[in-house]
């Protein structure tokens, strides 16, 4: 499926979830919403610390158990901190939903193939790490129709979403990300002015 | 032969937990550190402060950021070589994103009869110069009389919106 199709389905089913994107998902998410970059409510774009988006989401999920937290990760990004699968499974937040857009390449740096591309199995790794539920999709319609039920499950949930590489997209679309502004604004929304 | 006197003395784990309680710390995110094992054991015996274990120090710094955004008051417990391994996340999350991050950092392998900067261990003696280079504030905990360093570091991390390191000089008791 195309990345924009996966993101559109997630936005449609987001509800009041806190959302976190990184790498290839950043531009697609921004293109699909009306709010300006850096000002999307209850949303973070994670840049500058590749591999850390899912554990930032873990912290949010543990701090706000009343909110669902959706993280849209990349395969290359997850591989940077693969142990985070075990850390997340160990903390076992029931409200964390970990989506990984798998396009098989490091798109940011020129679409070089991931090591062992086509041979490793992230969904199997997440299952073996101890996620409460795992699933994988390569068809946009099937993914969109399964999403409501997935987001009602007891987490942590891991979902592999196989997407097509779209060369050079991220480099243009994640420019201007102000992580400090986004993070401090999110805390203010969650905790209040005096927090 | 005369034994060299230690310049860094153990601080009791219970005293550190008490300090963390006084600061209303809600979570300790750790990557297990031999130096602080009695502290980790003490934290595991109580339920007021949640003890979370991460696989890497990068993860611990990221979890800290998420917890802070959600309104918690976390502190990290890690080893000094783990801090070196996680410097990119210190840069991205503590410095660029200005997330308060208070870290208890154990000097595993330190010769406690010498100051950290005079240690034979390269990693031990390079910690303070590394933190100086990066402009990260640090607060030595060289013995029980330094317990207030924990509060000073925590408040520094909040007031300056960034990293502050408590350098745990000797194994906790």
C-alpha cells in the first residue's frame, strides 16, 4: 500500500489518541491534516533521535493510561533501537499501539536497503518479545477495515504495515520540525500551564 | 603497606530513596548499573516510586521525555559508559528539545581511592570532561554528606529544562 493510504486510515480512526510519528510518516501525516506543522494537537514528530519514537510513546502511554497512544514508526528506525520491543513488552502498557511502516529501505539517506531486507520478521520479533497482540498488512483496504478492532485491543499492540518506498519524500517533508516546541506544547495540553 | 583511604564513600540506598521521595519523584527509569544495585533493590522493595527497566540508555532518556510530557516526575539510574553511549539522545532530547532529565550515573569500576579525573579507567576519568564539553551540569555524590546533590540536580534539570547528572562516586550500600 502507499504510505499516505496507511496514514489516512490511522487519522480517520485516531479519535482522541495521542499520536507520534517519525521518519517517513512525518510528511505523510502533515500532508493529511489541516493544521500547520509543529501545531498539530496531541501530536509529536520525532526527529534527531532515530529509533527513540516508540520509547517516547511508551513514556507517554505510562504517564497517561487514560489515553490511547499511537506510534507510527519506520522499519529502519525501529532497527536502530530494536531492544525497545522488549522494553515496551516489559512495561506492557495496554494503551500503546505500535505501527511500523515497512518499506525495506533507509529512505531518508537515499533508499539504501535495510540489512537482511526480505529475510527478517519484525512482527515475529514483536510477538516473541511479548507484545499482547501483533498483526501485519500489505493491502490498504484490509488495513483500514481492521483498524477499528485493532485499536480496541489490549496493548501493547504491534502492527506491521508494508508500504512502497517513495524516494526522497521525507527529506522535503520533515524539514522545519521543532521538537522542543511540540514537546513543551504537548506537556502544556496534558498537564496545564503550571505543570 | 599502607592502604589508600577512599575519597568516595558509599551512600545508603534507603537514604537515596528518601531523597527521591522528598522530591516527589514518581518513576526511576533504569538500565541496571552494578554500582547502584542496592539502590535498584531498594526501589524494587517499595511501591511509591515506579521502577522501569529499559534495554538501553537511549531508551531510558526517551521514556523520561514521554513521562515528563505526561506530567510525571521521572529520574534515571544508569552507568557512566551508558551515558557515553547515549550522548545523541542527550543532545536531541535534553538539549535540543529541552526536556528535564535528571540522571543518577554510577562510576562502575572506579578506584574510589582516587578522584574520578585521576582514575586509571579511561571511561571514568573522561566523564567530567565530557560533560564539561557538552555543557551538562553535574553534581558529585562522593559520600553521605553530599545527599543534597540529588535535589540540586533534580531542581537544576527542571529549572534549566535540560540534563543534570548526579555522579554516584562509590557503590551504593
